[in-house]
């Protein structure tokens, strides 16, 4: 029977049909033996459990191909938590209690019988644990498997909750599509099976504390919003820098490049939060409506724009600072799984022009790269200079325009740079910092982004997840750039040594005496 006839969106109200509260549920994990499960998902779930934040009862069912059973799988997960979250207690009763609710269902992802068994198992678990028919499916498989899992879930009727009052939701990992067409196809495949309010598209940057703080900083303080526009802001810069190279992901990265890996999702999410209008409310759709408007207001790239407003790079061999000292690292083309003549970009920089009332004339510069000198993500809001009267005329050379820096990681927080008189008999000015750090201010650890996102999906709050039209709008903007890069002459790669801030050409992107903000920490 076709998906169209079997699978119907569940007629639930907005927000997954439930108020933002945690109700018992089954968490069904596809891709359960993969890296993401081990590194992120299971440590996050166990930590949430330890904090008492998971619903009670909460059951995990792994759906995977490998030959395992409940016992061996539970041991695998314990080893993963020990490796990736060694601070969590895996020897005591807490782990035993958590593991008791973990089950393994062995099946190929393309076997309809496996999904029938899953449906049966869910019914049994509903009865045993009183899960109320609530189920959260998590697609943590490689994207090539998305189609078959979604289709089979629909055919098996698993897009519907197990009871009338229950709910069914689907979390999809990135990448959501490879370009505009594939993202549209994936949305079209989803639409007849899961309604939009059931779908939670992950962008883990949205789960980061300091990314969530952007809206608080902007809209819970009266002092910023009046200045947050083209009258007072000169330019905005977003830097997403990593020291990591490929770490065994060369084959994946060859097809992705930094633009698909970081810019289309994480960097553009940050940009929309910085640039959006105040939403009507904090409801998921109100926030997402405003983000989509920003993406749609960005001037589309013509071929000429691509040549002038984008820069791409690829790292060669170089040096990286590590806690153990300076380390020599190979160039991208020498990495495992990478074509020795590859033209994939490991660095990209863009100038985005948002054509709306608030931002006309204010460039938004974005740069992202692998093997840069520091792992740091920061947003710099550069204000305009004060009028050239009073202090600017004096010999007080330290005067510069104000800057607000939002530190997304590491050392989450924000600082603002303001002019101040240097103590003494002469009038001399220096720029000083007012600095806020999460760590020292709140004295509570900043948790991994996955914890917040998993919890939100469990409680039916989709505001930190990307909506279908939002993902498409981001692809609509960047697909022409990716296509143009295929047709334009490629720069001579490698064009930056590992451990440096990208190719020199990146400076040509900035005009009017502007310079890139180089994060110091
Ligand atoms: C992932 C990318 O989405 O984000 C990785 O696929 C990247 O290549 C990672 O390293 C960065 O995330 P974070 O949270 O470490 O900044």
C-alpha cells in the first residue's frame, strides 16, 4: 500500500498537540549504533535523567541492523557515556535504572517486518510502562536512509500516536538536504506522513545557551533595541572557527564543504536571530516566521555577486596549538577519504545584504572554517563612530567605535567595548570592556545543546528547531553560490596553511576600512 493512502498527518493542534510539559513517552532511535548516539544523544539523555528532567517513565528503543540484544546494547551505551561524558556516574544505581528502560530491536532499515515488530513492541511497552501512546522518533541515521525510514514509519502507521490522547513526533538530524531541490524533496516526502508540527529539524546551534541568549539580550533589555538598526550599526560579523580538521570525516566533508556543513545551518541561524524583528510572541511559529522573513530579505546572489561577495579556501599543511603544544597537521588533500585534487572548500566567507528597513546598507559578514587558529564562535556588532567633534578632534588616539561581542563558545557570554577616560591629568581615551560570562556569573555548568533540544522535543516545544520553509529559504540563498562555484574558476587550493585565519583574499570582502574581528580567546 502506498504511503499516500496509509499515512495521514495526525490532526493535532500546534506544538505537537501537547502543552510544553514532559509526558511519559517512548524514544525510538534510528542510527542507534552510530557516532552521534554515542557522543551526544545518550550522554544527553542520561544527564537529563540524572537531573530529574526526563519524564517518568521514559523508554528508549534502538532500531538497528547490527547483531545485538538489550544486554549488549546497554553495555555499549555505558561505554559510550564513560568515553564521552566521563563525569557522569555509570557504576551506580542511577545507570542501572536508566539502562533498565533501554531496549534493542534488531532490523534492517528497509524491512517492513521490522517496523511491524516495532509497532507491536511499542504497544507492549505502552501497556507495561503506561507511556500513553506517546512516541518520539529520532532519525540519527546518515541522510541516505531518511527516505526509507520516513516511508516505512508511515506505512506501519507509526506516524500516529498509540492512543487517542497521545502524540507522535519525529526529530531529524542534519543535514536536511544537500541543496534546494533535495531539501524540497525531503519536505515533500515528509508532508504526507508527518504534519509540520510533528517534525523537529535539528540545528544543534539553537540549543546553545548563548545562541538562545541573543533574543534575551535584544528583547529583554531596553538599551539595545533602539540602536539595533542601520542608523547606529556599521556592520555585523559572525565567525565560526574550528581547529579541527577532518577527524575521519573526510569522505562526508568532500560532498559537503564548510558552506553546507556550517554556513547553511548554524551560521545562518545565528544571523537570523541577530537580524530578526521582534516576534509577536515566543511561540515557535511566531519566532520562525520572523527568521524566515530575514532569509527572504537577503539579497540573492547573482553570478557577479558570487565573485565579489564570497571567498572560499582550503587548508594546506600547517600547525595547530593544542593543550599538549604545537602540532603539525596535514593539508585537507592529505586527509583520509579526500581526493588529492579536491576543490572542496574548508573555509568560506560571505557578505550578506539584508534588504529591509532595519538593515539596508549594513553588511553582515560571515566566515567559517576548519583548521583555524582557535575554536571560537562569536558575533561582533560594530556600531558607527561618534560624530567627529569633541574627543575625535583631540589627540586621544584610543577612541574607536563601540563593539558588542556575543561569545557563543567557548566561555559563553558577551562583552561590550566602550570608550573611557584614562585616569590622569590629561584627556586620553581608551576602549575598555564590560564583560559578562555565564560560567562565573551563574555558577552553573553550561549543558550540552543536545540536552535542551531533546527535552524540548519531548515536551513539544519546536521553537529551537528549524521549520521546513526556513530550511528551504536558507538553501534558496546558498544553492546559487554553490552552483556558481562549480562554474567559476576555482582558486588555487590550498590557499591557507592550517592554523591561520583563512586565505588572504578574505580581507577583500570588507570595504570602507573595515577589518575582520579576530576573536582573542
Ligand atoms: C556540526 C558539523 O554540525 O557542527 C561539524 O557537522 C562541526 O563539522 C560541528 O564540527 C560544530 O559544532 P560545535 O557545537 O562543536 O560548534
